[in-house]
C-alpha cells in the first residue's frame, strides 16, 4: 500500500495466532491499532515491512523493518 495521506489502519476478523505481513510506503503519518511495537519504527521515505501478530483479543505485536 502506498499512502497518499495520513492513514489509520483498522483490523477486523482477527484470530489469536494470525500473522499478516504489510508492505507500506509513503511519507505520511501511519497510525496502527493499539498494540506493542516490538521492533522498528515506520519510515515513510522507503518501503516498510510491517509484520502484525495477533496475540490476544484486539492485542497486536508489530515488527517494522526497512530494506538495508
């Protein structure tokens, strides 16, 4: 997904243990649902791989990385 403006993501129909990988770029603010970022920060000037792990009911862990 390429952001064309500030974006807030929402998740639905999640299940504990579910893992989703998102590739997001765009130099705009990105807001993720409440959760814990376990690694990295979003950098809108490059592509970001954001891995989302559902750890509980509406509970998420995020790992964010960029290409080296």
